[in-house]
C-alpha cells in the first residue's frame, strides 16, 4: 500500500461499504460532499485497488477498517 488512509477516508470507505450514499455520509459525519467525492478517487489509488469494492476488501483484510 502506498499511503495509509486518513481517519476521514476510513470513515467514508466503511460507510460506503455499509450502503450509505455520498450525500448520507456528508450529512451523518459532517464531511463536505466534495471531500467524499475526492476520497472515492483517492482511496483505491492509495490502496492499489481496481475500484472501491476492491479497496474495501483490501482495507478490511489489512485491518484498516472493521
């Protein structure tokens, strides 16, 4: 993995994995929608994943999210 995920990125990844939409995450966790959109691009790159589903798998497998 290139870089560790920030705490905010971990929250976003976990929430997306739980089925929350970007707008729901923004509202529930008070994270700007633009930041969530950018995190959806950055997270797979940081984890060397093919996409968000693969990123969630990698993060879970490596203990970055539970």
